[in-house]
C-alpha cells in the first residue's frame, strides 16, 4: 500500500475482510486508532463481514497518513493479515450543521448523507452514546445489534429449567449475576402457552416479538418485603470481550407446575462454553441452598391467592411461643 498522502485533499480507508483477523482486533483497532465509538465499531465490523469490505473516512491527508501508519504498526505487531487500502477523495461543501468550511466527513443518516465537520461529528457521536434501549422496538433488532459481526449460525444457546416454586431464589441469583447489563428488556408474549426462546426472539418476520416493559410478580418469602420476580426478561451483557445474552421465560403446562426456563446465548467456542457452565452452576447452587425459605415453615400450594401475589410455596407465620407455655413430658 502506498503511504504517500499527497495530491488530494482527503483520503478514505477501505477495510477488507481476510476471514482470519479476529473481529475483536478489528473493533479495538477502530476504537483506539480511528476514534470509533464501541457501537460504531461493532456496526462497522459487521459491515466488513457482510459486504466483504467497509469504507472509513474521509480524512485530511495529514491525518490519513498518521492513522494509516499507526494502524499498520498495530496490525504488524499483532501478526494479523488485515488489509487496509486508501482512496483519494475530493470533499466539498460546508458542514451541514454549523456551516464550517471543508474538510468535512460524510455521514449516512437513514436514506440521506450529511456532511459534518470534526466538531459536529464528535458532538453527534457523544449524543448517540447516550441513547437508551428505547431505540429498539423488536427483540431481533436488539439481539442483532448486540451480536453485530457474529453470524447467527455462529451463535449457540443452552437452556436449563428450574422448579417454579423456586422462582424467588432463581430471581435473586439472576439479579446478582446480571447486575450490570448493557440493555435489559421485557418481551410481549402474544400467546401465553408458547414458551419464549432465542429462536423465537430472533424471528424478523411479520410476527416478530416486540419489546415491552418488564412485568414482575410479588412472591411472598416470609419477609416484610416480597421478592419481585420477572414474568420474562432479556439481558444483553458483556463479560470482558465476550458478549452474551440471557433469556428468562416461563414454561407452562396445564397439569403441572410452571417451570422457570433460563437460556443463554453466546458465540461458539470454548470461552462461551466455559462461561455458560459457570452461570448455570451459580444458578443451581442458589436453588439448592434455597436461602429465601430457609428456617421457615412452608407448604406447597396451588390454590387461589387473594392478596395479588404469586403462590406455589406458602410461608406460614406462626405466633411466637413463650418459654413458660412449653410443656415437656417427664420421661
């Protein structure tokens, strides 16, 4: 590649997919060298995978030269074969926001292209990072964004079921395990007896599942405050460089107790397998210890509940017995 950036006002870079360079390296390169936000880096890397290449820029000639030199140093140091080529471009026209003279950068906005100066581009980028999950309407959009750059056939899910009467302990364990998600959503259940799964959530057809406010049920565990348990929930999370998603749903059978279903989606590979196993081990331990009900008098019950709280396990609150009221039979 020619590193002589002269004879043109600006240059743009073309990243080529070599099918060998790790996606995380490309994302980190875009963030560290080219100033991309995390979200922009994810979407850019996804475009490389899908289209075979993606264009970044344009940049002023001197800036382009410095960026290319730094990028090549990082690529060579890591021993990867990522190819980045450059193309001379001619930019014209002032910034569409503030009217600043060129050079400006073209930014795709829906079906339009805006020309922004560096100051306005940075301001727009900062604003985009503050967008919340409300921008997602359908679950498949949120999941595709979260796993951008990872083809669907390279995702794998594993699921476990837990007894419905242990939902309080499962919920407490999930709250601890998933305390800092990137995004969290509830899911609208169109059909009550159709169990939510990742395969269903990734349906992008006419009946694509819609994101909804999370719904909670209060479960009495014999404490002053009930435990709030989710009817369903979708967590999009990251542990280091590993992106994963967790789905909680209810498996319903007309003649049996409802079961709590936990499904975890991760990219294929040893790192994902190890992580999923650790998550399920923590959940299983929480259920086995049953701390929410320890030391309390319980009965399993499927009868009606008139206080508006979920049943399955009834905690009996017996009046205290004074020491003087205890009668011991003599041997």
